[in-house]
C-alpha cells in the first residue's frame, strides 16, 4: 500500500515532467496535491482492508468495519495492521 508521501512525490514528479515546472512546497497547488494524495492513500487503505476482510469473513458473512480513524492511521503509515485490529478478533488471532 502506498503512503500519502509516496503518492505526493509521484504527483510532483509527474507534474514537473509534464509541465517543466517545479512546485514550491509552500504553494497552494502543493497543499492541494498533498490533500489529494492523502485521500488517495486512504482509499488504498480501505481497498486493502476490504480485500483482507473478504478473505477472512466468517461463515455467516460478517465483515469487520474499518473506522475512519483506522483508515486515516493506515493511510499515513501509522497502523500497519497490528494492535487493535478487528481482523484479529474475527480470525481468533
């Protein structure tokens, strides 16, 4: 899963490559790109979580819910699936 920083760096590189212009880190465009990168990273985290949840869903079809806080932590590289993970409770780990 890509972090927001990795996505942001890719966005900066692509922008510079396509426009021949480097964006200042303090510019409005840089802030908007970083916000977009954070949202994309959160989507990657949710996709990853759903894929894991679908594989470990129990017989009844119960799928653990990823809270917004967990998705945000994972998107920013905080929680890598350790600690208070609802999948562990579901799988009995």
